[in-house]
C-alpha cells in the first residue's frame, strides 16, 4: 500500500520486479515487508561479502510478540541464499512486556507496564536454529 503513493511509473516497474525480480530487486523497490530491515540487512550482507566476513550477528532490543525478529530471520535466510553470508540473531526482551515507566522520558502517557507482552513458549517453539531469545532486563 505504501508503494502505491509513489509515481505510477515506479509502481509499474515495482510490479514487474514483484513478479520477476531477484530478491535484491524486490528490496530495492520496497517490496519486502519492513523495508527498513530488508535494506539494512542487504547492505550489511553485501559489506560482509566484500570484506570476507562469513557471519554477521544481529541484535534486536525489544522483541514483544516476535514479529520483527521473525521478519529479520526470514530476510536473513533469503540473503544467505544469495550472498552466502550467515546470520546469527539474538532478541533481547523482558519476556513479560514493558517494564514500569521510570520517568517522562519513557512516555507513560503511551506505554504502560506489561504492554507488548511475549508468549515465550509459543515464540521459542517457532524460532529457527540461528535465532536465540535472551530473556531479562537488558540492563
Ligand atoms: C514495541 S515492543 C518491540 C516490538 C518489536 N521490535 C517488533 O518489531 O515487533 C518493545 C519491547 O521492548 C521490551 N523492553 C522494554 N524495555 C526493556 C528492558 N529494559 N529490557 C528488556 N526488554 C525491554 C518490552 O518487553 C517490549 O516487548
């Protein structure tokens, strides 16, 4: 839907790449869900390949239900296919949602203790081998 706000000729090109493009082209044309993850992971995979770095570690601070972690993992596995670079992914979270706000900087008007909870058992069961959850306060 975000793509459709762009000029028509870019959308026509994007449609072509959506149907026939490589994974890299799909990233170039913002056709991968969470394009900010896709763009950064592509850049890091290309950098690693150029510099003969075989494995890259990704850290996510704040996992919640795991949508972002699973998205990164899926993108990483596609990029491993095309670049050979391996990814090891760690997700840090309390495991029970937001800790209590400590000051106005935590935006207590938006975020309360327990918001964004995680179903640890369910998420753990579905994690690929290269993804690990680290439970506890990041401090
Ligand atoms: C907005 S959610 C993360 C959303 C997730 N990144 C995604 O893409 O779906 C924020 C998460 O940060 C976690 N969190 C906040 N403060 C934390 C702390 N001090 N230690 C560990 N986890 C924390 C909360 O448990 C919550 O699940």
